[in-house]
């Protein structure tokens, strides 16, 4: 790229128009209708930054930006543009140091981030959630943070949402109310995101944004090209991804103040998608990031059809402007033309609004910041042709660039590390195991109680049987004793009767004998001798 006093030659109007690298972190805008030359302007600026050692990031919506990896070739259009820009030195066609990236991993090194890194605000935008649903998502992220659980991929987010839903009653006093119906709605949105292939973007190893900030061995800035041909079909994911990159840049890099050149230049194509349907809270955050990120040495350049696509608060911060043609066929078009014209410092030589509709392909209204940071007077100018190839890169060359990169090895394979899903599943499995153990212990206790009851019942039965036996034995003993008593009494009576009988008999005998004795005595007593 051609320079003068360190400034980058970008276009030629009445005189060459240079971009001062010291002002390149004040951001910029490339606008214009389809087919008016925005892609060429983008490539020319990217090449200029690379040549002075500034790494670049840009998206490739149509697939033709990728040609920056190949040297350009002479053509009638290039010759014509060189004449219009009054380039009177040999034009150095060359390829630029490029690294290709792709969130789908098909046309570039895979780009991933984690759910935790993206955060609940951007994730809510990605899923198209309303305020109530975002509130529940905020709670899920907060619970995960408090539990020190990493949300890496979609299954982690679904797991923490299920946990929050299942424990809503216990969590409500610390985090707020959670509706299971709302949790279900968010999970359904996640399923839709997975079906659209968005889940590929979330995982590990996640992108280290510092890998974009590199130069090659010749001190030329690496141009990082994100293939968005497929991603562009999912506007929500595309815009959310770019917003995540923007915030990641802001959070990663330290303050550096004024620099001779930017630390890095980011070009965001289809910029209107970044702001479409964005709630005010999100717009306020984007505005804050755009305002503060320049102090970190990063220049942000938006590419879109009309300046009206950019919120006024952000448009006011874009100091470097390239405006290609706009068509004013409808009242809305005319309004857009007026908005575009009003963003420039007026040139007394022409009516800016009138010229915007008359610009040809490769022609633009250009105004860069001067050394003091003030906008220069707008000029009608022709953009220099790019030194790289205009059109898609050769696919074999793309593949060689990708596979030979150190980042291909670093990011190629997705890794499923332990995160919220595994941790919560482990907790659930442990709880289930504990519940099973408790159930088994309860069954054991019941079995023991049942067995004890049976044993006690059997013991009671045996005791009662023993008592019955003892009672029977006692009664038998009593009966036996009674029998024996009766027998004794009977025997005694018999004996008594016998004795009595014997006694009676004896008595009778004695009495008779006595009578006889008495009679005898009486006889002896009368005769004086004993008579026998």
C-alpha cells in the first residue's frame, strides 16, 4: 500500500486522500447500496492496515473477500481504476497473510466460545427471549456462577435450567420466582438453536481473542477472515457472534491511550443486523463499548447499506467515512440519502445529498479525521483498487492455509470437559444413589422389623405354649396332688377304719376277755382260787 508521511493512501479525489493511522482507532463506516464497491473499499483498507503491521478481522458474507489471500491480476477494470486514482507507480499485486475461520469448521479453523463467556444478555438476544424469559435465564446464569459450575455448551445450559426449574421453590427467596413454564419455553428455544446448527459454536477449546492479534515474520498484520456464507443465513447467530467478539475485545485488552497505529482493526459487515430489534439496554452497552474500546487501541469499522442502519449515538462515534452510492427511488430512500449527507462535513463545491445518488461503482464520498481528530471536508473520490485478488480464493489454497496453521491443531477437535452438565448429573446420580441407599436401608429396616416382629411373635407363641404346658403341668400336678391327697385320705380312712375295726374288734375281744376275767376274778374272789 502507498503511504505518505506514514499515512495510508485510500482514495483520490481532487487530491490523494489519506487515512492517518493515529486516527484509525476512532472507528469508521463504509456504506453504500449493493454493488457499489463496499467490498473493494473494505479490502483496500484491510490491506493498508496489514502493510503497516496492524492485524485485521473481517467477515466474508458472500465468499469474495477470501481472495485477499491471493495476489491480484491485471484487468481492464484495474487499469481503469488506477487511471482514475492517478497511481503513477508500478502497482504491486500481492497476496496477504490470512487466517481463515469458520464457526462451522468447514471453511476455516473452528471458532467456539462457551455459554458462560457469552453471558445471559447476548444469549437472550440469540434466543429471542422476552424480558420475563431473560430474567429466568439471568437467574440460571447466576445460580451456575454461585455454584461454580461452568456453562460450556448447550447441554450445560439445559442442565442448569432444569436444575433451576426443579428447585424453583428453594431458590425463589434468594434469586426470585422461576416459572417452570418459562423454563420450558427457554429449553424449546435452545432446541431450535441446536436444530439450526448453533450448538456447534458453543464448546471448548474456546477462542482466545488474542490469537487474532498477530503479525507474520515480515511484520505484516495477519488478516483474519471469518467465513459467513453459511452463518449469514442465521442473522441472530451472526449478529450475536459479532457482538460477543466486540465485548470480548473490550474485556480482554488493557488501556493503551493514543497509539501511532491501532492494535487491531475490526470490520463488521451487514452491521444493521447488530442493531436490528436490539433492546435499549443492549444498545446502551454497545454504545459504551464502542466509545471506550478505542482507548484500547482497537478500531471498529461498520459496513452497511446506509448510515441510517446505525443508531445515532453510535454513528456519531464513527469518524472515518466512506460513502458509496445510494439509490433514492422512494421517500424512505431519500430520507436515507439525507441522513448520509448530514453525516459529512460539507464541501462547498457540491451538494452532498445530490452527489450520493450519482456516484458510480468504485466511487465514493470520503472523509477521514485529520491529525487533530476533526473530520475533513468530504471529497468525491475514486477508491484505489486492491492489490489482492478480486473474488473467492482458490479452495486448495484455502485448505493449505488452514491445515498448515498452528491454530488448526489448537482448535480443530472439540473437547467435552467436565462442566455443569457432568457436575449436575453427578449430583443427581449421587442423590439418586443416596435415595436408593436410603430406600434399601428402609427396606432393610422394615425387613429387620418384620423379622423381629416374627421372632417376637414366635417367641410370644412359644411363651404362651410354654405357659399352657406349664399350666397343664400345674393342673396335672394339682390333680395328681389331689388324687394323691384323696388316696392318702382314702388310705388314711381305710387305715382308720381298719384301726377302728381292729380296735373295735379288739375292744370287743378285750371286753369279752375282761368280762371273762372279771367273771373269773369274781369267781376267785368268792372261792379264793382262780378258776380257768
